[in-house]
């Protein structure tokens, strides 16, 4: 199942701590990308992360997202949406 995860910022800390944790975050993202759990990742114009995850279900996705270093430190969280196949084309055919 594909999951759309949209980052929401909760708290910020000083830049020295952020630099270190951002490096840990990037490493974690890279590892999940290599495992094909993160299928796509983007930044919005306001620098919030948008992820497309491939997971068994939304509970597995939440468990994975909770392991992100920035989530563990309480700096960010994610809103999640399950993505289902578009079925609107069936309206064109009887």
C-alpha cells in the first residue's frame, strides 16, 4: 500500500543541534530509500518533507515514521494518507 506522509513541524532547536540531527535524518531517509520503503521524497516550497512510502498498511507506516530522528526528538510529526488506485475511469465504460 502506498502512504502519503506530509511533515508538520512541531518544534525547533538551536542550529548546532539541528545540523547534527539533520545529518542523522538524511542517513535514515537514505537507508529507507535503499530498502524501497521510501519510494519518493520531496520538499515543499516551505521546506516540509513529502514522502511516498510503500508499506503493508498505515500502522506499519506510522511505526516507520516514528523511528525518524526528527520525530523521536519531537521536532516534527507526519500526517498520513492512504493512497488507493483511482477508480474514476470505470465511469467511462459500462
